[in-house]
């Protein structure tokens, strides 16, 4: 694996597909979770995901974060891995939300 992880060398569409795939489990409660104390992403990671989904462009997203494309890919790759590896925390938050609402 390269320094930038598994998204290096992918075109915009494939990178966006990888982001969407990582967000599938989070999708229905994404905004609520981002604003909760349970969210384990930092502000840069949240912006990295948000920008690439909003603008559908890696270069534009990197520009908005004022970092290079390579740095952006590092952040995005790290964020995707974090979402995948720490999904159990999101699931615990969802479960606690259900208990509270019942």
C-alpha cells in the first residue's frame, strides 16, 4: 500500500464512491451524529468528507482546506479508515439513542 493508502491513483468518481461506501452505515443519522458528543471525527476530517461530497472534486476540496492534493488524500484515507474501524462506537451511540427514546 502506498503512503496515501488505497485511494491514491483513483479518479474523483472512485474516491467519492469510497467515501460514500464508508458512510453507508452512518447515512441516516450523519448530521445528528456529527453534532453529538459521540462523533469521533475532528473538524478537518468532517470538512474533508463534506467538501468532497458537496463539490465532487478532490482538487477543489484540497484547495478549500488549504492543503495539497496529496495531503488531502492522506486526510481522506485516514478518515475513511477511522469510520470503518470505529464504526462500533457509532453503533453504540445509535443503541443508546434508541434506549433513551423508548
